C-alpha cells in the first residue's frame, strides 16, 4: 500500500488509523476481539493494550482530532467519518498497480486494497486507470454504511463533525 522500502499491509494502516478513531489511544491491531463458547461465556479475550500514542492523553486527543478533521468526510445519512485514498504506480508507467481506501468512524476502521500480488496494471470495467478514490472508496463507503446500520452516531474525535 505504500511506495518505498517498507510496504505496508492493510492491517498496518488500519491499525494506525484506529489510533485516530480512538481519540489518540493506540492499540495493537487484532483480528479477533473475543471468543465465546456455545453458552455465550467468554473463553478468550484480546488483552487491552491501549495507551496514549502521541505523548500524553491531551496531546494524543488533539492530534487525533486534527487528523480526523483533515480526513473528514460524511457517510450516506450524515454519519461523520474520515477517509484517505491513494494508489501506487506501475513502474514508470502512468498506470496504477495498487489502489486503496482507508478510513474510520469512532466505532470502526476499515482498509480496502485493490490490486494483485504480481505487477498488473489496474483498469476499471471501462478500461480506464483505476484510482483509490473510485472503486476502493466505493467499496469502503458501501461496507461502512452497511456496518453502521442500527448503530448510534458518535461524534468524531475532538467532538467535531468532520467534513463540515
């Protein structure tokens, strides 16, 4: 997902954005939060590893609020969210080989990556160059909208409504 010596996995980026979504509290990303047995008893739970990411709690909250404000968008229905899209070029060509969208609400962080393990050039259904602000962003918006059905709207970190 990144150009340079150290490429990033979607989980890495989602973990970083999770820090902003949590008001500047960093946690180690995990894929399973808890496991329950057939009676509903929790038999395993991911340990709480949260801590202030940017110095003290006040500074971490300010950084998270500023980033969220910068990345501010609104999901269908008016829910505040934050989103960043991007792409990686295919060698020296004008085409892209990777495209992504990563964003969050206070309740959920989601990273969408479109690409392949080999060096393919990405094209949309019409044969145009694929960018992160189209297909990956559309997937992200659709997923986030559906995932938030029935959830309360929470204010973005810092108490502001991004994109407004």
